C-alpha cells in the first residue's frame, strides 16, 4: 500500500528501475528513511517482477525481504505514472535500451538518480549522460534534475542494515542535497559531492581494478601485491579523472578510495570474484554465463581503455586487465608484465 497524505503534504513517488541487488537495497533504504516516499519497483522481466511481488524475496539477494509498503509494478505505466523521482539501478550497458522503452511514460518533470557504475561502450558516456541523451527534452523546457549516488555499497551488508556511506552528486543546484535527504537513514549516511563526473567515473573504473585484485587472489599472490595494486590503481584512476576534468579530491573520498577498497577486498564483490575465477583458470565466457549478476567491470574495461587513449593517460593495470579479458593473456604473464615495467619514481596524478 502506498502512503497517502493531503496534497499540501504530498510526499514524493519514487520509481526504482531494476530488480537487482542495488535496486532492492535502494528500496529498503527509501523505506527506512525518515523522509517518507511512495516507492515502486520496475523490472524488464514480468515473471521476475511477479515473483518478487508475491514472495517479497529474490534469489539475487538471499535472506532479504522487500518491505510490504513497496509496490512491484507489473507494467510500465503502473511503475511510472505520477513518478516524481526515478532511481536508475539498471546495468550500464542496458540503460539506453531501457530508457528508450520507458521514455513515453516518463514525466517531463521527473528527476532521475543513477546508482549504476560503468561507462557505455562506444559512446563512452557515463550513466547520467546516457539518460540525458535518451530523455533529451525540448531546449526551451525546464532542465530535468539528474544526479548520481555511489560509494562502498556491498548489497548483502546494506540488506542487513549494516553501517555504510555513499556520495550524492549533481550539476543541478540543490539536487544532491535532495538525494541526501531522500536516502539518509540510521544506517546509511549520504555525503554531498560537487563533482558528478568524478563520482561516476570513480564508480566505473574501480570495477576494473577490482578484477585485477581478484586475479591476484586467484593466483595467490598475497596481500602485499593486492594493496600495492589498490594504491597504483587509484593513481591511474585519478590521472584519468584529472585529464577529464574531475576533482582529484573525489578519488580519495568515499566514492573513490572507499569504494575501491571495498570492492577489492570484499569476498562478495562481483568484479573481484570474476577476477579470482580467472586467476584460477576459469574461462571468461563460461564464468559470465553462469553468473546471476552482471559483472560491470568486464564491459567497462573496454570503455576505460578507450578513454585512456582519448585523453592520452597511461593506465597499465587497466591495460593488463584488458589483455587478460579480451586478448587471451595468461594472468601470470599479466602480473609479470606489470612487475617488469621500467623503474621510476612514484607518481599519483601526474
């Protein structure tokens, strides 16, 4: 049942796109927040949506129960009619097709928050840029509020209401603060950040480094090697961000170093787990086929390599991951390639 109040006290209607782990925990956070919302969820698979609506549980996130007030919509119109805010939890490579499908039912004044992490192949657009491209409004119309939220967010921990922090960012004045108010709970603290480019880029690139961290785990190379990888991975992420115009500080905050550390060390991180399997000899295609969740870092590795070439930034770890994923380089040889690079002084962002 949706909450109802007099029009003078109208609370926002929020539609979450995506029934994956992040969509589910976003719904839980919104339901827990002091600022009440009418919450709906939408998924492209009607069977999955119907099952979630009836059982209030999902195989993607064991032991999680969807709060009763949240409606799981069974049609596009049911999900989006009257929606004030849309939360995009769709994997990046599918955002364009989903928003093209839903565009006729998305209101002209509906704001959009993206929690997706990745870079679209070919276009090299960030999630909010993809959405803006698809929902391009009349140039004379009031600009649509677009924002993003990212940070260390292992879904199974959020599902248990364990303490966590994330960063909210937007180019639209005041919208980051609105996101902050909307999602802040007793267990989820939201910081505002003035750099949506940096926040989204950090969320995308850390997945590539996490694959490398998993490869190190799979090879049994040790914590020393993984910690060094994290430090040098952060350096190349920050170099790319600086070249693209992001704030360097963003990469050393919650959305940068915080998210990178979590995804590189958590045994539940999808990208790290993929890398670990590759380090142990698994074939990428077979691993992806059996995975229940999208491993965003795989596709994003291609995009980050293209960005590195476009902005002439050296990213040796990303290059090594790309070679393992798509050029049949043995993971052992990838580690050797990184360790045998020319000796030099340590540089962070230059």
